[in-house]
C-alpha cells in the first residue's frame, strides 16, 4: 500500500533525525556518521524530493517570481512536503560539512553541539554561528593579532592581546551587527522599548568588557597568568557572559523578559542561573586588580598601574553590589511609581522621572575603562609621578562617590544623581 503524504513526512523526519544523531553522538566515527549524514540520508531524501516533484509538479500553481507566487506554490500539500524534504536534505548535508570542517580546525565538539542544533532547527542561522566560531578560533590561534598590532601607532605596539578573550570580544562585536539590523527592521516593542535595544546594549558592553580584559591580562605577568586566578579570567568569564547575552537575545526575539522573569519555573530558574553567571564574571576584575598590584607584574608607569588596579577593583566592588541590589529588587530596575509614559535617556533607557538602579550599575561596570583612561591622560599630561598619583586618587574617589550617590538616589526613588 503506498505511503500517504503524512507517512512520507514522518519517515523523512525520522531519517533526518537519524543523521543528526549520528553527527551529535558519533562525531569521530567518520565511516558511519559521515556516510549517514554526508551522502546516504541526504541522497535518500533527495530521491524522495525528486519523486514528489516528478509526480506533482504538473499540478503546480504559482512559481518563484514573487512572494505571493511562492505562497501559492506551497499551498499544494505535496509540494509543501517536497520543500520540507529539501530543507531536511541540505541542512543535514551542511551539518556534516560543518562538523568535518570543525574537526579539521580542532574546534571542540561540545562547542559544535549548539551549532548543529541551530542548523537542524534554523539552517542558515547555524551556518552563520559556525562561521563566527571558526573565525574566532582562527583569530585566537594564528598570528592575526600580531599583524593587527603591527598596524597600531608606535606607543600601542607593545601591548599584548590575550587571544581567547580577544576572539570572544570580536564575536560579541560581530553579533551586534545582525542585532542592529533586527532593531532597524523590527517595529515590535516590549514595555514601550524597542525589543532589540537590550541585547544590542549588552553585546556592545560585553565586547568592550572582554577586549579590556584581553589587553590588561597580559600586563599582570606570566606567573599570575599561569595561576588559577589568571586562568579564571579566561573561560570562566567567556562562557557565562556569552551564554547570558545569547539568552537575552533569545528572550528579546520572543518579546519576553530575560531579567525579572517570574512567569514560570523556567524563567525563575534561568534568571537565577544568570545571577550566578554575573557573579562569576564580575569577580574577574577583582582578581586581575590583584595580579596587576603584584611585584611581578609587567613594568609600567606607576600612575598607569594604579589606575588599572583602582578601575578593576571599583568594577568588582560596585558591579557586585549594584548587581545584588538589582537582582533582589522586587519591582525591577525602577524604584518608585513609574508613570505610564515617562522620559528616558535615548538608547540607554535610564529614567528621568524615577529611580533607576541601572545608572550605578553602568558606572560601576565601566570603571575598568574610565579610570584607566583618566590615568593614561594624566600620564600624558604630567611627568611628575607624585602629582599624577594625587590627581588619580582624587578622580577615583570622586568617581566612587558619584557611583555611590547614583545608587543611593535610585534606592530613594530619585533619577540619575538625585538632581533630576
């Protein structure tokens, strides 16, 4: 008895799942997984596609000249099945190609698992994810960083870039491109804010954060980098921070909250996991501050050293403190009665009417860039070490006071520094 279309749909799905399981569970069994996913199952699916087209194409209405024509074409159930089988065949073939290429590039299989899953579900999305991962591994492994440094101004050429943190920073910067495009074309809003604004802000901030750590970590010296504290600043920072950004983007695509999501047990659990991850990567600047304060750190002007130490320490302290207050706030990042439509700072979204805990959190997290920038400017402006250190101490104390004032003002329900 011939298969019905629904039977054919089920069998095609089963064949495709068998191929994907071979890629995921048996990646090193090239004779089996490559045969199944690389040619046997795609060939069988292609054969089924060819039969469907040969039998049902003569009844086709529509075509490929316009979107309406394509919609009319796929109004035919047999041709819709043919289109589905087309996706199954070529997505599986692509998955096998990416896996073999990843093995040649020595990319860990655990990192390929989400890529293969994304390719199975969303085809081109998984392919883009793989290209990004491969580019990051090549950046971290080859001499591209050295060639980039050679093009920098003379006073920057002595800097080193930790390759894994640099690659992760580049990945975040690359993710900001499709997010920005989504922001430009997607008119949806979540709680009155464009839905893609939040992941875009996080991607930019994380890219700057990781690149800062990539530049500063080599200055801490070889012994510190080889210690557990130095190793902590690489993968224990990269993994949770990237997963957090991906989770925020996923929630944004669904018009759902990532932070303060208490709609169901999954939202509550994932929000708790986000909090743990945030603590993990916010501790890193504190450890790096210790590494730079050690006697075996790389030689550098004292004002530059202490600007780095202070900036990293402030980021750790204020980042953890403001983050703890933010996560425990029952009403979210706003404090006070929020009007229906209240003015905010463009892009950043900080309230100009009620208390907003994000102001102090931003200032705290970015002290590791702002204070060292001040220290470098003071180094260039004055050659007197004692005067520069005194000015640095004054600026650092003022910065800490401003951050603390912003936090207290927000807790009291007042905007910005309490002057708004």
